[in-house]
C-alpha cells in the first residue's frame, strides 16, 4: 500500500500551518518507512505562510519534511493575486498553475483529502 494524501492549507493562519505540519509529521512517524506520496497544497491566502521571512518558526520543519519526500505545492494564481515572487518562498516549493485544479487532480488520483 502507498499512503497518498493531500493536506490542504488555504488560510494565512500560522496555527493551520502548524497543525498541518504536525499532521504530516505524525503520519510519517506512524507509517515509518512505508511507501508514501504526501503533498501539502497551499492556495488562496495560505501562500503568504510560505514566504520565507514569514515562516522562520517553521522553516526547519518544512525542510525536514521536504527531505522526507513531502511535496509543498503552491498555487501560482494565488501568488499572482498576492504579488508574491517565487524567490520569496521557502526553497523547493513546487509552483502549480492553479491550486484548486491540482487538488481535484490529486483527489481523482486517489489521494486522501486532509484539512488541518
């Protein structure tokens, strides 16, 4: 079995980000080294949470999760709407054209939907 899940963050709320990071961390601890494909998807105002200077309290955890093959996907439409440059984001985020489309695609591919 491959554990496939998308953790959807759509509000610029540090607590939601923190809960999402804890959810992913706890899942990885629980499934140990079993195959997984985990995504944290950020759209709407939540893209502000990944601006590097805004998330210094969580940067270490984000980098740690990225090293464990957790993808951080960010909506390009939201970045444009909030006038955020990709260079401002935490390194190694994947920019997707539209977060909502990516969310639908992932769910159609069998990813569990988790809303922290």
